């Protein structure tokens, strides 16, 4: 499989880009990697890059977007931060990726048993981590079940995973609210913004479309 070129990137649509990721994750689950020469892709991309998707994911060591979607060099922009939330710097990076570099798809990728989400559920306090986890607290508050406070913590994995999913949805809402550039591109059908959850037990990615 060759690295994307300006010509192949131009053929990509938001829907086709999403399908590429779905197919890549299926290969990952089946342990059937696409046939690609990474060193050849180093050479092919040395004078330019033409990725088709931008993926915002957690820093979790088990959730490398390039691996779980079986993508090569030059295929995707990968943005990683604990808890996969957005701020102005990340939004600026996404605007660059879509408006200037030509990606057709943004994926906000959460995952099960997320440590950052667990920390937010437990209201953890530690240096700069305290402020970072506050970005995830709206998702904690948005999940209303269970009401029993003794069950609203990292010990309840169902609650944690529900918060992680809600965090993905709220992150998409914030992208559209805070970035006029990306909101306009999506309204015109130039890009698609979708949420997804990675299951750390199966390796499967479940996509959610707004």
C-alpha cells in the first residue's frame, strides 16, 4: 500500500475516509496488516504529506491511532491528549489539518477504562493534572445514572465508560461551538466529524455519527 498523494487525497470524501478507518480497524482486529513498506513511505512523503483523516485520541499507550486503524506514514494526523478533549491549540491544529492540509474526517476517539476519565470521576487532585481533569468533569456531570454517589467513581467501570462516551460527544459539541472554520466545513459537507470508542479488551472501534 502506497502513501497518499495529492491525487489520491483528492479522491477521498468524508464517507470514504470513514470507511477506510472502519476497514483498517477490522484488519487490526483480525491481525491482518495491509501490505506496506514503511521505509518506502518515508521516501514517498519526504516532500509532502496528504493525510485523509485527523484523529483526536487519548495518550493511553494501548490506543495508538495508527495501529488500531492500520494506517501508514502520511495517512492521518494524530492529536493525543489525556482524556481526548479539545482546547484552542488543538482546535487550531484541527483547522490546519482540515482547511489547509486537506483531511476530510475528524474522529474524536475515546476508549474504555480511560485513566483520565477515572481521575475525573474520582475528582483526583495532583498538580497540573487537577486543571486538566476539570475539562472532563462536564461529562461526569452529564451522566446522571447512578444517582448513588458511592457508585459514581472509578470502581464502577460501567459508569466510567458511560462518562468516556459522553466526553466524546461533548468534545464534538465543543469543536463545532468553538471553531467556526470546522463548523462551516461540516455544514458544507467538506468534512465529517464523528465520535468513536475503542474497546481495550477486543481492539474494536465503535463509531458514533452525530
